[in-house]
C-alpha cells in the first residue's frame, strides 16, 4: 500500500519534470520494496516471545494471508477432490438427549456444511421426534434424515449399555428400506472430531476403507497396520479377541459392496459392535483399503465431551416472564435444551452484576 502511494506521487512528479526529486523518490521506493519483501519472507513460521505485563508468551506462527475458500466455491475441490463425483456419503450420527446435545450437533453440523454430496442421517435415541433438534438440523442446509430410534429399555439396565446401537440399526434400516445401493456409509458419532480431508478419502471407498482414529484407549490411537499398501493387522489396545479390533469411526463401507450381504446387522453387544458389523458384511482382509496416506495420518478423533449435571437456577416467575429483558428468554431456551433448569424455590439464586456489585433480580427489575 505504502509502495503504491509512493509510486503514484513519484509519477506526478515526473510530470513536473523535477528530476532530482524523482531520483530521490526512486531511491526511497527501492528501500521500501526491499524492506517489505524481506519482511514478508520473514514473517512466516517464526516463533517469537512476548512479555505482556508479568506473563511471558510465545507467538508460534502467524499468517496474515486470508486464503480461505468459500464453502460453495469451485476451488473448494482442493479439500474434497472428489466433490465432483456423484458418490454420496451417508453420514450416520447416533445422538441422544442430554445437555450437550445442541452444542455437539452445532459443531458437527458446521463441519458437515463444508462437505458436498453428503446425506446426514441423524438418529436420536428418543421415543419421539424432538422438534428443537429438527429446527437445528434444518438450519445447516445439509440434506438430512432425522430419525427417532430409542434404545429398547431392556438394554438400558445392562451393565454395559450398547450406546448408539439402536440408532445405527435404524440408519441401516433406512438405507435398506430406501434401497440405497450406491454411495458410502460412515458412522460418525456426535462428539467426534472430523478433518475435512476424511471425506475426500472415504468417498472413493470401493469395499471397505480403514484409517487411524486418534485418542482411543491406552495407545491413544486405533489403527490398521499397513505395509506394502496392504492392511496386515491392527494396533488397538483392547483386542478382546476381536477379528476386527477397530473403532466405529475407523472405517467406511461402500453400499454396493454392503448390498452383496443379506444379513447385515449391528447387534446390541457393547464393545463388539464394530467387529460384529464388519463380520456381518463378510469383510475379508484383502478387501480393506487403507486410507489417510497408508494410515499415517489422523483424520478423525474420538473426542469425548465431559458430561456435567445441569445446574438449577432459582429465579422468580416474574423475572422469567419479563420480556423487556433478555434473561428470561435465554434461560427458558436453555431449559428446553436440557442445558440448565429453572426453579422458583431451589438452586443458585439468579443475580445480576454491575460495577462489581451483584444484586438480586428483584431489586434489578424494580
Ligand atoms: N448414544 C446414544 N444413546 C446413549 C448414549 C450414547 O445414542 O444412551 C450415542 C452418542 O450420541 C454417540 C454414540 O452413541 O454418538 C456413542 O456414545 P458415546 O459418545 O457416549 O460413547 P463413547 O464411544 O464415546 O464412549
Ligand atoms: Mn463419543
């Protein structure tokens, strides 16, 4: 910018035929260009320390270039090279009502907003359709199917609860009933973390693809062992005599291939869901395609969200119904999401703070 300003003013001076000044201008411009170019080659990947008051900190990397691609920009194919292919990814997400649900679905939905040709099957472990969840799903603009598929009560009382199984079974039924025989199936839990590159990788699955999942068990990773481009075994800290000791997020299945098996199922067998499912599709070792650069990259993380009890907030009904102030609307909304509860007689008293002083709602509103 500075360089351009100089260039313009120098050009005006040539018109004025002020030769000496022009030479000076060129000299200064030269110095400016030299400085900016050496600065820009220097400002990448340079760690530096800062001292802010008594704290010390290190700035590890800075990049001031905005090179983002818009979601629907054609150049987006850089991330998902196969976006132009017609292959649809059926992304199956089991979910269940608890206070973190809306937060998890928001994060996952905003990841999936970047993925073309995707159909999101969200199966909620609940008796009836949750309109709030559906409102949330609609907002993303992603093609989706919202299912309510409660776990049979019988399994809830078991020592090891088969989490998310009823939901995945419901999604498998939906795929079967809708005669979906092309595309790729992937099981992505609502609390996991997905690298966008995962989608371009699994989209080309011919039979079954596999890849590492970060943060699993005592090895902190579950991955196939690959040599010569072939899967030779598995590295998973909980073998449990499983033929396929992999995580639910560690594989994708081509639907054409899956349709060749007639007994595809995921039994209610906690800990053995992946193994039994992969057995039911008749998987053979030689069918497995290693992805993520021969299983050397982590493109999915089995993150888990800490589950805390919803707190109870004591607030008078007057304050709660007062629509001149935002608080009532906000707290009522959080109550309907199951994030927190409101009570008139119990819980932490609602107070408003200003200038470091906290006041009861009553005195605030009066
Ligand atoms: N899930 C469910 N019903 C439950 C518990 C869990 O549908 O009662 C879902 C949950 O939303 C997640 C998946 O099943 O998508 C796996 O559950 P969770 O994340 O609790 O288990 P993890 O494997 O991480 O221990
Ligand atoms: Mn989980």
